C-alpha cells in the first residue's frame, strides 16, 4: 500500500513540473509575436512593449504557481 502512495507522489511531481512547460512555450510565442509586431510597425513599438511586459508578468505568475503547487502538494 505504501508503494502505491509513493508512486502517486512521483507522478504528481512530474505533472507539476510539466505544468511549467506551458508558460515557457507561451513566453516564447508572446515575445516572438511582440517583436514581429514591432518590426512590422515601429511606430507602435512602445505600446507593444508595454503590453508585452504585462503579458510576460501574467505568464510568469502562472509558471510560479505551477512550481509552488508542486512543492506544496
């Protein structure tokens, strides 16, 4: 019985670790598209940069929540 609980804990830890991959991919897409938009329309670069940093902050919060949830549970 104890062996099954140990395996479940390991699977949960791997699951939370995989949950941090999503925000990493999201950051790559977010920054890439923002840079693409800045290259296409340099006159709106400041607005795009501001929106990009707000988006990066939200995505990083999701990554940190996934990481912390792995430690707490």
